[in-house]
């Protein structure tokens, strides 16, 4: 009997421990109180989550579990949201945080973002425009959470070693001496790349001249990267000498590599554009989402962008972003991270044509770059080298004219904007982009073939 009792006790213990283990294995992660999709890097996500949770505990007496969704860059996020809302009234996501103004405007135009009324104290400090660029939607369907500008990041150490001048203008990136020594991000994948290329276009007298400048830069590019952040990394590592970059990517590298690198905000073409936050239709946690938006646009939230770690700044990671609130520049004057500037002082006389920019950024730059450069990269490089080799001769000028020519449906501003409107239809988009790809391929082939 004693032996049987001992055996029964052992079996009971084993069964009990098995049940405990099974129970632990089935235990699920607690559901999120807030779901955010964002192209922001992990440092931004972790700093804002930490600070928001602390702010929420103090203000409302409760914690908030935040789930961050990674769906790639802004283009990929926007495409996924458009597809989800075709068949549903909710994506299961509360907020879209980051990604650039054109993406949020595009979602707004498709009824995917919804109005949010922010406190009067916040609205009093948000600029309606900076340099003519709108910083929030009049109906509250998106708000700029930070502002950015684009410029040129360059490797000062290597430029000096190669006895090359520092590029000061967009046209400088097309210099023959930089052939195969710069890089460009894929506009079909990167929202910041599309913004940069639109700035290059608007730095010229008109659309054909702007496109000519852009195509020369593509011709000089050693390769095309999937993400804008790859360009600044490659410049920092010395893989290439320069490239177009959004300011906060550049500033992060400057902080790490110091005087080996430099950043130029191109004179006369500096526009500060919003990096928004939007509440999505059918958000499962609308109250928590609105509170997060309120925190991001509060003084404590804005301070995370621009201060060094510690004190009122982030806990661990300097974020190198430009706040959008006026009073934050006043409150922290002289205390902000060194590369940051006051956009209210630096925007200058340049006025972005927002109407044209919105259409070209959201619809045209991606597919046009794909046809002209990404899908024809080798042929583009050969053709551009032939143009450069011909120099300033009659033949060289003739080749340059052919090289910079556009398809007839994109030949001038009016035609390009009208054609961009057709790209919303998948069937027309496929037909148009195939025709463009063939146009550029044949053109490059003729140029490279020589006389």
C-alpha cells in the first residue's frame, strides 16, 4: 500500500506540473490598448512609447499597452492600408504615425483618415503653413507631428581626398566627376526620396528642366537603394561620395561621424514639410489614439524630437528631428541638438507648389523613376556615360537633348499632371508604365550605340 501511495503521489505531481506547463504555454500576450503602424525607426518608437505611457499614467492613472506594426516604408504602409479598406471598414489599426504628408493626404482623399479635434492650447502653437506648405489638415484628418527638409549629405573626407568640391546645389550632383560616385533611393519605395526628387524638380524653371536635372542625377548614380536611409549609411561608410537625404537621416550620421561628413540644405529650394500623424477609420481604440496624438503634439512630446537624452529629452536616443510647435523653439533655444535649425527662420523665400507636388509625389515620381532608372539601370548608366564622353560638342549637345527628353504624355507640366491622374487606374497604369519603360530603353540603346 505504501508503495502504491507513493506512486500515486508521483503521478499526481507529474500531471499537475504538466497542467501548469500547458497552461503557461497557452498563455497569450495581453491585448494591446493602442495599435500604431509607422515607418519610424525603433528609437523613435521606443522613446515615444516610454514617454507616452509615463504621461498617461500621470494624467489618467492607467498604463497603455502599445503595439507597433512594421509594414516597411511609407509607400508599403499606404498601399497596404488602401488595400485593406477596399474590403473592410477597419484595418484593426488606430494610428498612422510618420510617413510624409503626401501619403497621409492620399489616405485622407480616400476617406481612410478621420477628423480629430485637438485642444486649443495645441492648435494655438501649430503653424498652419511654413513657407507656404500646409502643416495640418483643415478638418483635422492629419496633423504634422514634426517637420523635415531635404538636402545633400556628402562625405567631406573623401571629397577632399579626391580634390572634389562640396556639392552645394542639386545640379552639382550631376557633375561628370561624380559619375558612379553618388546614390539615389528608389522613389517607388521611399516617401522621403519622392519628396527629395520633387524638390529637385521644383528647383528648376519648369517640369522638363527639373526632370532633366533629375535624370542626370539618376545617370550618375552607382546604384539605387530600396530605402532612403541606405543612402546616408553608404555615404557615411564611403561607399559613395554624396546623395540626396532627408535632414534627420543626415543629422544622425553627422552626430556619429562628425567632420568627416557634411549636410547642405540647398539654397533657394528649402521647404519644411510635415511628417504627420493620422487617426484611421474604424480605429479599435479611438480614445487612446487621440490621447497619443495629443501627447505627440504637447510640449513634452515635441521635446523628444529635438533634445539630447536626459532631462526633458528622450531617455536613451537622440532623435534629431525638427519639432512643429513654435513655442518649443522658444522654450529650448540654445538647448536643442546642434544640427537642428528653426524652420520659422530658415524657410526663406522658396514657395513649394503644393498642388503639383502632391500629384507628382503621390502618383508620378515612383512609376517614372522605375521606368527610367530602376528597370533600365544598366542601359541608363551606359547612355549617360556616352553623353559625358561626348562633352560640350555638337554631338554631345545632341545626345544631351535626346537623353533628357520625356515621353510625349509627360513632355510638359500640363501633360505630366494630366497623365499622373490616369495612374490611379490599374489598367492604365500598367499600359503607361510599360510604354515609358520601352521609351527609355530604346532611347538609352540609341545613345550608347554611338555614331
